[in-house]
């Protein structure tokens, strides 16, 4: 899921934010006793970092949706071993080609 304001606060407070609104503000987030509240500037900076990490993994999320189920992949592998074919490898390579790691978007 896309990173939230609350998650940024969680990271900055070593998971000592107890509960609160996902989209903030900090005044709506309860921290453990004696935990120093991060600054708004630090929260916004961390949110940008978390968003960049999230964006960098878009290809992985897209690949996960594009791959066949594990059961279907195992069936393909068994048939490939039996028949001397490479249908599983070909299917995996097609997904990797469509969703490259460089996040350049889908290749049609």
C-alpha cells in the first residue's frame, strides 16, 4: 500500500506511534509516553523517502499480479520436466519483459 503520514511517524519514532489518522496531522496521532514528536519537516521528508521506495517497487507489484498462481506454475514445471519443454520459463520471461526492473512501464 502507498505510504501514509502515520507510517512516516512510525518510522521516525521507532514504531512508538500507537494509533491515529493515516493522513495525519501529527496532532491526531497518539505516541507512547515520553516519545519525542518528530517535526513536520522530518515527517514530510520521510514520507517523500517512503514514497520513492514504494514507487521503485512498482515493477515487483505488477509482476506479482501478472504471474500465474503458484499451483499453475508448479503444473507448468511438472509438464515441462515431463515433456522437455520450457513453457514455464517462457511465461516468466514474458512477465519480466513486460514489467522491467527499471520501472519504464509496461512493454507491449
